[in-house]
């Protein structure tokens, strides 16, 4: 086991030259974030929040890519931090308790729905397609984005994940029923909605379907 973890650390360190530019881009994009449920006028708090969120998402993405795991303690820490930041924003909104309630419901709802999806897909396919880590990461996203935000973020995650899965299978790089990390796609969905809010993505979905 020690050799396994040592090998993972060595792989991550060898790829650090790719990870660092991604981190810089994520932190830079935090300056332009405009999540719908939060007050954009609180710009310094929004920037700091974005840097924290993007750092956690990048860390979880790296771990999932290399280990196919999304550690519960990190997801839980991200959820708690998200709710604490929402409380700060609620105070900035003159004590808007509905903001705290909707983000808490979003976290719990995402956790329950993803666990149900995991059970259903496992019954259908005979293997675990969505793990507990995916549910925990979704709950974290709910804490940061709220109900509408996490719904759009997860739709985006499943869409990008499906396109990636089809492309990899078509190219022969992914076998049928082969497990691959879904956490990076959830992270992309969460970050995409954090940057722009959900409405832009809803408009894009509607346009692509000709609605």
C-alpha cells in the first residue's frame, strides 16, 4: 500500500508542470465569476470564495484521476466551507435566511439524488457506476451553487461526461463498462456554473435543442 501511494505521489509530482498552469487559470477566472445566487457587488469575498472552491475542485479532480477516489473528508470540508461562505454572503445580504436554506437543501438534495442514481445504475448494469464520492462532491456543489445552480451543474457534468465517454470508446481508449473518473466532470459542471451562473447554460441547452 505504501508503494502504491508513493507511486501516486510521484505521478502527481511529475505532472505538476501541467497542474500549476491550470491552477493559475482557475484562480485568474475567479476574478470574473458571477454566480447567480450570490451578490456580485461583494467582489472581494466572491474572488476569495472562487479561489477556495477552485482549489478544492482541482485537488479532488487530481485525486480522482489518479486513484478513482473522491475522499469523503475533503468533500465534507468543501461542503462545510461552502455553507460557511454562504452564511457570510447571507449576512452581507442583510440576513437573507432563504439563501442559507436553499443552499443547504441543494446540498442534501444532491447527495440523496446521486445516491439514488448510484443504486439504480448499479441494479441495471450490475456494477457501481457512480460512487459515494460522486454523491459527496455533488453535495459540495449544492452547498456552493444552490438548487438551480447544482441542477444545471450536474446536467452539464453528465453531458460532458457522456461526450467524453463516447469519444474515448470510439477511439478505443475506453472499453465497454470500463470505470473512469466522473469527479472531474462534476468539478467542471460546478465551476462552469460558478463562473457564469446557471442561466447562460440553460440558454445554451435550449438553443442546442432548438427550443
